């Protein structure tokens, strides 16, 4: 209220390392300094807007600097209220540091995953539990001679029914169902894929269930063109 703190509960004191008396005695600019430098202007500006009745409530995530220099992520929600007959802001703060650390770890893991698969000559497709295709590596276009946009909004089942040879569909779908039921399960199969000119590619597919891996949450399918190998085997057998 009036850019000064009129009440603080003990939880903030315990988290910040400052005593209640220290926090209550801090002038407005010093209170601002408890926020991470990258977050100060945004958070403080929003508080002032609320005090000026420009907004009723707000919510944002920001970093808080404790007395010992530790940095905590906080979920801060603020609501305009009347306190002793004058406008004030009631601020509720929740420590979300653990959640932020998990999110960062997942992001780093996902970035590593993408950097690996995007350099692979194999086609990599990630299929979610609902059969939706959630990721396709750039090599799809060079192997399948089709644009990625053709798969936009399609499920893995649409992909199989539309492009896989009719004689191979049942085997592919069975392998997919078996793999998606058991966490960590792995399948290996071969199937024929129809190109735009009507010819067929021979493909080898290896799928593994990573549905319980937070950074992937899907079935990772590696697909390799083995048409040349199949043709050589057929020629050798005929010879």
C-alpha cells in the first residue's frame, strides 16, 4: 500500500532469510532489489499499475533473490483490495523453483534429442499415445519424396493405411499396438511404402516405447530405406 509493505507473513521470512522486521523496514526501492534484475521492471511496473487501478489482478513468474544470494522462482499472483479503507495489493507467492528446474532439464533433454535425430539420415518419427504424429525429422522429405505438410494433422494410423503396402498393413499395425502397450518395448519390422510415381520403397522400421520419458512422451520410430539391399538380395538369389 502506497508502495510500502504493510503486512508480511512468516513464510516469506523463512524463504528469503530476512527477518519480518527487516522486510517491513525495507523502503520501496530496496524491496524492488529483492527481485532478479531481469524481472524487476516488469513486476514492479505491474504492481504500480494495479495500485493506480489500471488492472484488478495479475499473475506472473519471476525470480526472487534471498539474503544469502540464492535465487528462487516464484509464481506471483496479485489482486487489488481495500485495506483499512485505502487501495492495496495482496500478493500471494508460491515457490516453483523445483518445477522450473524440471522444465529446464526437460528442455535441455529435448534439445539434445532433436540435435541428434535431425542430423541422422534415418527418418525419425515420434508418435504419441493417441497415435498422433508429434515429430518428423527433416530427412523424411529426401527419403519419402513427399512434403512434410502431407502429414499435417494425420495420425500414425492414417499414415499406415494411406502409404503402406496393403499386404504389410496388418503386420505394421500389430507391431505398433504391441509396442505402445508396454513401456520400453521395442519392435522391428519391414514394410513397403508407396511413392508418388507408384513405385515402392522397402523400409526397415525400429520402434521403441518412450511414453514414460517426459522429454519425449511417445513411440520413437526409426525408418531406414533398405530398397538397395533388398534388390541386391533378390539379384543374388536369382543368380
